[in-house]
C-alpha cells in the first residue's frame, strides 16, 4: 500500500498544548483518530479523552520524541515560539523529530510554520511583504530559526508538507478555505484554527501537497 495513503493508526502531534494544538487534537478526535502528543506537563493537554496519550517530556530529548512516535503513522508539528520570543528551538526540535522518524521508518510529516517565514515573495502582497521585512528585522533569530525549521523538513528525505498560514483566529470553523502553492496572503488574510486543523489532519491522511510548501487562508 502507498505510504502516503495508508490508513493512520494514530497521529503524533507536537505542539499540542498551544491554542492551535488543542484545536488540532480535538479535530483529530472528532474524525476518529487517536492522538499521541508530547508536553512538558501532561496537565496542559485538556482533551479529557482516553484516545489521547500524553508523553510528559521535552522536544529537546530524543527519547521523549521517540516515545511520542510509537504506534503512529503520521506526524503533525504545530509548535512555535511564544511572546516574548526568547526561546529559539524550532529548527533543532524539528531535526530531532526527523531523526526519530527516520530511525522508526516513518514517512509522513506535516509541519506548520507561517506565512512570513522564508523567501516567498510571490505569495505575498506588497504590504504583507513589508510586514514580513519588519518581522525579520525585529526578530531575526526567530525568523532564522523558523527558516531553518523549514530547511530541516525539506532536507529530511521524508514525505513532507510545509503549511504556511497567515494570522490565526479563534472561533467556529468557516468550513471554507483556500490552499495551494500559488495562494497569496495579504495584511487582512487569516484562517481560523478550526479550519487550519481540518486542513492539517486532511493533509496528513490524504496528501495533496507532498514535497511542497502550501499557503492556506480563509
């Protein structure tokens, strides 16, 4: 059976304690998929479901990452720096996940970064590109780390997809979004976390953009 379309026993979600991660876990459960996730404190994962297995540990610990991947067939990464953006960890954490996947023979990796990461000028309106430049100047270490994260994914040799949303919003899913390599983002572009979760789980299970960076917005 094709590894990209094989049924998923469980999804490994890294970054499950954040707002996007919690929404992603809830959506995966709604679709009937068990989840394994890694968190510094198990209490930070509030799913209340026995179909969520929480490994308490750190992204910097290869053993904790390996434990999270056990029994999973696909990986979704939604972690990132939080204000005040003093933790620079995305590239190294992603490299650790990639190494563990390679060791286990896992193939499918979906990694969410952001619309302002990397050199994708054709996907940005001029005002959005100006905002990207301002972000790079204000937080150069964060920007470089996230670009390094994308590079680690691209060079992994796995069946990967990089997902690049604009501003994330809360609230109910709109059940309508646009995704593609040629999608452009502007200053007013956004996507609900619920719609992003729908796309991430769908892309992990039924890949349309393997080996590509894809922009997604409402």
